[in-house]
């Protein structure tokens, strides 16, 4: 059995157990069905950037965040040793807190 054969409702249930950043990395761009599920069927997003690499953070900000910005209900930024200057990098992409 292939993942693509599962019903949308079941996929959406499974997606609830996977971090949204990993979901986009794994499924966005595979086909139009997965893109539609990720962007239009998921109704809200909680983003946690506290332990993300700069490379992945840049990808999310450039590729995925503009697609879901109006559905984000919470996000966490960090400025620790693991993710230094993350808030400054986030703002450098032109995002403002008011957009959320």
C-alpha cells in the first residue's frame, strides 16, 4: 500500500502527529494533492523554531511561511547558542509581528 492511497481525512489525522516544519519538508512539492492538504486543509499552525538549523529556518521563511502566514496561531523563536540571532534573521525577511 502506498501513502498516496490513504484518504485525505486519515492523512490529516496523521499530520497532527508530525511537526509542521517536517511535514512541509517531507510532503510539500510532491504533488498537488499533498500541497493542497498542507496549505488549505490544515487550519492552523504552531511553529517552533527553538531548535532549528539556520539552513532549515531560511528554507521555511523563504518557501513555506508566506504560504501559511495567515494561519499561524503561535510561533517560538529563540536566541540561544543553538539558534543565535534568530529573531533578527526572522525580521530581516521582512516579516512583522503584526502579520501574525
